[in-house]
C-alpha cells in the first residue's frame, strides 16, 4: 500500500511525499519515466516528511552548476564586503583615472583596446 502525504511549502507550492518503501519499489518506473522525457522528481521520506529526491542526472548536473555559481557569488560578495570595510577612500581610483591608466576613452570606446 502506497502512502502519499501532501507537503505544503512556505511559498505556497505543494509536493507529494511518498513513503520510502514505495519509492524503492517504484525506482525502475521512475527511471523509465526519466528516459521518456518525464523529469518530475520522486520525493520521498518517512512520516510524511520530505527527506530525499530522485531527479534525472542532467537536472542534478544543472543543480550542481547552480550551486557552484552560488558559492562563487557568495565568495565574491564576502571579498567585496571585506574590501569595502577595510579600504580607505584614498585607496580608491576613479573610473576616469582607471581608463587613463589602461588607455581607454570612456566617451568613445565601445570595445576595450588590444592588450599591450
């Protein structure tokens, strides 16, 4: 007998959580669904709580890429915040001075110059 429990999320979405034994029994069917282009995940757990998800491998790869992008963005944010709190105003250079240093004309250049 399959036990399916609806689970509400704070954003208003609802998912059905399948009990672990039913999920195990249905793994071959899930693989067949994935092969036929039906990528909906299998969400399962005990006591009606979502504990794990089975997704197609290409979806998992995409999620891994997004997670890495998120980690990198967080690192950049943290580094920027540290620099903003530790650098003094006199350590900054204006955009015009930076452009002059690199030989750019901000009013007319649409492409960066060739490397020197």
